C-alpha cells in the first residue's frame, strides 16, 4: 500500500477502481490533483488496481506522493474491486466513486466537501452530472484546468435543476426535471454516500467473477444503487444541482464496450424489478419505469440495427422483452428510433450517390466533410471511396473537436479552419432543414468554384461566396 502522508480520517474519499487503463488513469489523476492538494487532509484519493498488466503501476507510483493506492495480482469482478476500494482502502466518512475515464469539474470537490460538512448526518448527497467524449477530456484537463466551457454543454446534464437543496426523500430525485429519469442511478459517480453503506453491503451482495460485461447478475451490473437506494428510501438527501462530473463516453474497456447497451437495458430492468420489493416509494418507481420503457425502446432498436457491435441481444430478448412488450412507451420509442435511423441512412445514401461520381471524375480533388455526426459519418461508412479521399472534417459541436472521424485518420476540427483547407468539394453531412444555414456559413470560407454537396443537391461558390445550383 502506498500511503499519502498526513491523512488521518478525511471527510471524503474519492475512490477509483481501475484496470489496464494507465493513460486514462493518469489524465484523471492530473485533473484531480490541484484541487485535492489544495483541500489538504479533508479529502483523499484512493485507487484500487485490479491486477493491471499495463503501465498502471508506474502511473500510480508517479502520483504516490499525494494519493493512496494498492493493487492485487489477479483480476476480480468490478463489484469486488468497488467494495475493495471503498471498504478496505478508503478511510473517509463519505466515499465518492469516480471512473478513471470521468472528468471531475474543477471546484466540484470543494462543493461536495462543503455540503458534507454542512449536513454530515445526511448519508447521501446526489451529484448532478453530464457526458463528454473521452477524446475531449485530456484537452479540458490540460488546457482548461478541468473547467469545460458552458456553451457546448447545454442540454447534456442528467437533471435540469442547478440549485442545491435538501430533498425530503431520495425518491424525489425521480421527479426533478430531466430527460431520462431512469438513468438517475445508473452511474457509480453520481453520489457521495456514507462509507458504512458499502461496508454493510458486503454481507449480502453476491457478485459473480465476470469482469467482461457479459454477466446477467444485477450485483455485477448495478451494485451501487443496490447498496444505496433501499437504506435511503424515504429519507432526506442533499441534491447538488450544479454539475460535478462529466462521464467519459468512448473510454470503456474493449472487453466491456460491446455489452454497454445490454447492461443498460437488462441492468435497469433488473434494478427496477428488484426495487419493487424494497421500501423505495411506489410513485417514484412508477416514474422510473415510465422513463425506462422509452430508453429501452431506443437502445433495443440500436442493438437490432447493429448486432455485430452490441453483444447480449439474446439475453435481452429472453429476459427483458417479454416483460415490457406490452408497454406502449417501449414501442413508441423503438419506432421513433427506427424512423430517425431510416431517414439518416437514406439521406446519407443520397449524398454518396451525388459525391462518388465527382470523386471518380476528379480523383485529385480535395474533399472535406462539414457535419461528422449522423448523416456525415454514415456517408463515410457507406462509401470507402469517400472515406479515402477526405482531407478535412469539421463540425459546429465543440464537444467532438479532436475526435478521430471513424473510418479515416482525420481529426475533427472547428469550421473556422475550413478557409485554410483549400477544398474543391465540401460535403454537408447534416439534416436537410439545417443545410441552408451551414451552406451560408461555409460559402465565404471556400475558394471560388468549389462544389458544395448535400442532400439538397450540388451547387458551386462564386468569388464573393454566392452560390449557383448545378
């Protein structure tokens, strides 16, 4: 065990279970260090290395002057490692589980500590959170001091209420304004809770030995709400609405990412079914079920649409679908997702049919793509010729800047760089109703005579940005 000198009994232990993700862990620790060190002995960071075979131990050694960590020689299940880091290694009165791919927003640790000090008798403090592509996390940590810009993050938070207040019961979280209440308790990172809750859970949690995401045991998928929700049922909690953390998207371990949709559909179904047998209030459970049917419909269609990328479809069909097939919300969401996917794919095919003859006619032309999500990325998937010819990719959404456009070596950049790209052909990969606005923005940045291709057809740009349909 590597011990941080001077820490006795901090009020908060930030607990990180990790396995074979040295670079992600290093970034996470770099982001945490300034604020943790500034708070002194009130906070500790504790890491449990689950038998990593990469450079994880080297990373931990480099940070051993300010963190506490320990490792084991064999790999155990996620749940066992979670209990290990919270029960055996942590020493705080409260624990906050954080993934090695998550971003703790600067100032959040101090905010959580103030809440714990103000109401230490409240055993559960809920932390609002959002989502961020993992490729953006390093830049935000290194260049922006773990402080993401506000503008690109609007609308991505779990809850839309940003104040801090005492709720009379934990079940009231289900009625806060937000887009998907059924995901309220899915993340292990969305609360700071009394460590005794985890210690007590060791007596009855029964995790399996699986650690690749294939398990169908609730104790493997969602142990954290199992540990915290029943004992907190009907009791007051603190809700911290100012977002504290961004969950990293795209940083999952390669042996678990293929089971992500299965775990969301099956795990939440098992959790809500299990909650019905506890003292968790029925009105809140019903609210969570309503939201779950919508989520399950969307996710299940994605499983059906891309079965090679999503494992576990059979167990979902056998275990979940019979129990929710009579729910209108499930089918409404599934059909809505199907309609959106069909529209996206059809418009991507239109773009490909327009562009491929141009690429064959002018093989040396410089080609760019504005709009790399949805139709844009789908067009690249449908056309290997297009994928091989792209020299520039940009998007208005700053959250995806720095990502690699799948199927190409290109890094997604901001539209401002279009002027320097000197393109002969620009493809607009957006919905038809958005195309005119994007073309208006792009035309002054293109050279005269450049061709603009979109689902609306082909046009050329003139010397002063005027356009002519072809």
